[in-house]
């Protein structure tokens, strides 16, 4: 194995026993190489012991569920606990605007969501899971115009958003849908 004498010592360090010189070199060469390696590693900037940095956290996240029910007539933003049994806050689009036609508008939904977010912050709620619901059943399966703006308003108000879920009820079998045999004609 003559190639070992040609190779650099740092590359095949594992093959040499501790304290044993390389082939073709004397003890003094090996000692000098070890000292040179130590001085190379020690000449760099010395790291001073820093004080352990404290992790600053905002405390445990308090999660609740925001249920957004967006029909074509109104938008409800309803915050409950995780089980859904306890209502924390509920605001509708109709509570925020005067005209009946504006109850389902994106603007009314945004105002309702901002109100809910402000109330949640007062109570110390920092994060929400979102459940969006349309009329469903025999009605439409698509959420109304206020759903997206309500969700956006909650996110912009600083609430952390967990899961976003569609919980529109879909019938497995049901009574006859309105509209007649030929369907609704526009």
C-alpha cells in the first residue's frame, strides 16, 4: 500500500492509529502536523459564551371555532367553543346595515367579521378554526357572497386561522327540490 505515503494526512486520518506517524515520515513530522492542525483550528475568531436566549412566546393559543353561514339573504359569523355547545359571539350582516337588500353583501359580512374579531380579542381568543356553510339541503350548495369577505376580514384582523372546512349539509336522499320538472327558467 504505497499510495498511503503519498496521500495527505487529513484525508485518511482514520486509517492511522493515534500517536503513530505516517509512512515515510518521522515522529517529529507527525507531531509538527498535529500542532499545525491545532493552531489552524484555534486561530479563528473565538466564540464568547453568550447568555442563553430566552424564547419569548405569546402564551398558549386559545382556539375556538368561527362558523360562517353565508346564504343569499344574510351572513352569520358565529364563534363557539370547540365542541360548538357554548356561543361566544354571534354577529350577522343584518345587524350591521340598514337596508334589507344589503344583509348578504360582502361589506356587511366584513363589518360583522370585524366586530366578532374585536370581541374575540377582548376575551383573549387568538386563533380560530373556520367552518363555512351554505344553505345546503334542498337549497344551494355554494356559499353566499359574504363568505369570502368574512373570512378575509377575520384573517386581516390578526386572528390566526387554523383549519378551513366546508360543512354545508348535503342530503343523501330528500324531498323534491323546488323549481318544477323543467327547472327554474331565468
